[in-house]
C-alpha cells in the first residue's frame, strides 16, 4: 500500500521508519495504546470518568482508540475542534473555552449533530447562548467555568459563581449540568508535596461551589478538571468527577521534566538528520521552528548520544551544542528527539507517521488547528 498526500509522499506502509525522509513527526502506536490503557486504569482505580482533550492531536485514529478503551466523551478547545469531533460521530463534547458570541449560531447547529457542553463564565454569555438556542430550536448543556487560581477565564468562586449557575438554570434553552476549573498554574510546582497540597486547595474551591449549588437545588453532576501535568493529583480529589487530560496520550518533555509526570511513555518523536558540522562543538539538524516548538522548554534526546544541547532554532535549522559522546555526530546521522511541548509541535504538522517498532503502519492526519 502506497500512501500519497499533498503533505507527505514517498512513505509506504511496511517501510522502515529509518527510511522515512526527515524531518518527520512520528507517533509510536504501541506506546499510544499503552498510555491510553495506563490512564484508563488510573481513572477507574480512582472512580473518575475520562473526557480526554483532543486539542493536541486532533486525530481520528487516536479518538478511535480512546473509544475502544471505553471513553466516548471528549474535550475540545475550540468550536472548530468540536465540529471536527462531531464529524467522527462523537456526541458528548465539552468545549472547555468560551465561544465567541457571534459563533453561537454555529454552536447551535452543532447541537443538532451532537450534544455539546458550553463553558460559561459571564451573564452576557448566558443570555446570548439562550437566544441562539431559541433561534435554532435546540438545547445546550452548560457548565460554569470557575477560576480556581489560574487567573485566566472563569468566574470567581463564591457568590458570583452561584449567581451565574442560577441564571443558567433559569435560562430557556440551557441545561445546567455542572462546573469546571483548571489548576494549570500549578502543573510545574517543583516540590511534589507542595504541588499536591496546592492542587488540593485549588480543587477544594471548586468543591465548595459544587456543595453550595447542591444545597440550593442546582444541578451539578459534572465537576470537570485536570490536565496531564496534574492528573496524578486531580484524580484523587473526591469532588472531581472527570479528568480532561489529553496530552498524556502522546507525552512530551515538558510533562516529564517540569511537571514530573512519569506514569506515561513518550509516544511522540521527531526524527531529524545532522546536515552540518561547522565546528567540533556545533552540529546543525534539519528540524527548526517549522518542525518543533521550544517555548515550553527544549526537546530531549532519550536515545542519545549524551552531550546534546539545543542552542537555538531558525526556520529550518536546529543549532546544537555538542559535547562528550555527542562530538562524534556526523553529517547524515539521524537523531530522534521528544519535543519540548507536544501541542505547539503538532500544530505545525498535518500528519503523524504512525509506526509500530521500526515499521511504518500508516499516515494519521491531524485535524483542524
């Protein structure tokens, strides 16, 4: 079988991964499946549902594997991602972001194909969403996004959150189903005991909102939280009903190095080639800013050689400082690295070269940005 697309060519199922031209974004299918199983086991052991975020991969084949593991709900960052998920027959879709008011008519049309959940954090959004639902003759499920310390989106916990929940509950065309919060400001706290305590404290604020909603007779069956960098701790909080973590399916250097998440393996890699050795202390590879992102930290080279430091990236050049064993690098030598941050890397690509071991098993498309 020969696979030919406008964004990748010369790749054949069954060929050796080491024969694929570089730079290339690769995904180890065996590791993806092990990561999905590990997270499934972790959620079930802690009595949680898993609503994995798809913003990092946006890949039908990964969504298929999540379904096979028993997880049929997803989290999306944008309305466009939610529309993409609906084309794959996913119905239970949380848009964990505020939808621009002018897009609510589109969201209402989506509600004819799926059962999306809107995250709301302001009375104006409630009014606009209710109006859009009425115009299109649909119903939206809705949750209150609560700011539990990240200082991004989200209504303040306490009275403001409760008043917003009550407004949603009264609004025609809206069905209040719960709350969400994100402890993303705590992912890279270096001391793990301090990290655990800080995440617990943040989620306690979410639990307090849930408790008061319940006392007032407001529906709160969903308490959604948890990213990959915090899932070890979020899963243990008794108030949380579901985790949104999705990056763990691929994993990256940031989650391992800065967030200290070790339960999952590296599935996402970039294969690159040394194209220049201008000095004994410097090597140039063919993977630059158009191939991977280092804003959340540099990549790691888990298979060596030791002594590689990424100095800088230009458009098509990666500039490496080499020392020790890495001084033996030669022009034409292939290197494999794990990106610093998966989300910001996959958005630069249109597909993964999927492999099992050293054998290419397919080209997996990456969906809308």
